C-alpha cells in the first residue's frame, strides 16, 4: 500500500493521532490536554486552534514534515443524514460539523482539524514545488442512517428510533472477518456488538448497517457508563419528581448509568475483580450485563429471520474472555461467534484512507437533502 496517512481521532480530553507509511503504522499517540488548558474554552468546538498547534508541533517533534502527508483521515462527527462509507470533507460537510445540529461532541472537531492540516500540507507542497494535493476525509459516521424503514418505528410517532453506533470499528471487524474467510464484506450478514463505555449492536447486510441502537441516546443494552433502555413510567416519575434537572436525568442515563450507577466506578476491571473475589452483587451485575447484550443481539436477528452468518463481539471489554463466553453461550444458537477485541479506530481510519489512495473505494459526498427511508425493507432484502 503506497502513501502516507495521518489519522486524527478527537476525544473530550485528548487528541489521538496516528501516522502510517506504506501501510505500516509508524506511531500512534494519544495526546492529553490538561484540565487547566481545556478550562480556557467555553466549548470543545472552540479548541480547534489549540489542538491544531498541538498536532503540528507533535509531528515536528517526530520528524514528520507536512509535505510528507498524502492524505488526512478523521474520525467522523455527528452529522445526519449520511450513509456509511468514506466522505471527502467538503465545505458543506465542514459547515455541518461546525453547526453541531446533532449534538456538541469532540468528534466533530476531527474533520475540521483534518481540513486545516490538509490546507497546511498543500501550502507547504506548493512552496516546495510538489504538485500533488492532500485531501481530508472521514469514514463511517456514527449516525450513519441505513436503518430499515420499519426499524425506525418507535412506540409513538414522536419517538422515531435513530442510529448512533460504533460504525467505524463495527464495519472494520466485518471486513476483517470476511477477508479471513475468503468472502466479500457485502456478502456477509453479521451482528456486531461493540462493548465498551457505551455498547452498540449493529446488523450488517449487503454492506450496510440496517439496524442498530442509539448508543448515546438511552437505547440498547446497559453498559459501563450507560443505562441503556429503561422502563418508561419510572423514568417519567423521575423527570417530574423535582429532584433532578433535565441535564441531571440525562447524565443518569448516559455517563452515570450502567456500572457507574451500581458501583460508582467505570473501571470495569475492578468490577470483574470483585466478582472473581466472590462478591455476589458484582457477579449478578455481570450476568445481567451479558444477558442485556445477548438479548439485543437476539432481537436484531429477527430483522433477517435469523439468517445470520456470524456474530462478532468487539470493543474494549471483549478482551475479557470469560464475559465473552457468557454472551456466546446465549447467542451461539443463532450463528457462530467470533471475538475481535479492542476498538482499533486508528487502524480502521488508515484502512479506509488506503482504500481511497488505491482507488478501491468510491468516495462519497455529503448531501444534507438526502432523503430518509431510501432503502429496502427487511422483507424485500430476504
């Protein structure tokens, strides 16, 4: 694989960058930003210049010249409507990232930083007399909307179901599984559970994610920091109890839910250690944790009448073999189970970047007027 790629993944308190040369990872670094530095900004979206300077100074310290970068890949932001795939970050997509219409999140910064760096690269190349142009791209947006029309139907019209999942890693592990088994990714029907601080379960068919949960919106399995789907009436009573503000209720669902609510910590290894030491409450929680994920996996299999080729377990918690075995026992009646531990977002970004450089992928362009319900229903797919 020819070419040199810079990958950018922005988090709330850090900026992760990776540099790849001819398909080989030269380095990956997670640059943390101090609380003192971050406190100077009212919003994460105001931190662009600070993070840009941090990235360029770090590259210089590693001996990476701007003219050496052929392509910049960014973690996708919260933008909809979009499909999965690789997008060139055009001015209209920049505007959508900057507007934060679907939520303010650090991931929206990655695409903007990628564009800024591409501009710096092209200025440096022009000055050096190098004709090649560097472009910025992002891949597999977390809000990619390819859901079956019937899967969007909620219990009341005001509550239409929406996607927000770990699309980047989920699609990557389907590609890896297909390659390892001599198949094309689009020919594999897979259910992927990405299990981490938040958990998303995605159904892949025909190269699309045709059903999933809103992993950041109170929908799906419980996780380390998120409550997942909860009973509606008790939630309504909590909202009108006068004890919590709107933001505090949301924080109970996302951030202080799941393991944090039960044990006061998001250190999942500590909870597992409690269970291993004989703590009955921790053991019960882990059983419920695994059952919650298994139920959602089984539920998605109904979309395709159980015609699933593989169930893939991935994400940080997938490193725990005992827990993966608990989930596997509950869902292996549907399809064989494969485990791909970790998130691997940086490598996934690089893979997508090299598919652009090689011409293997068709680059997409953001269209804010893209219509909904543009895909076949489940019955038509079968």
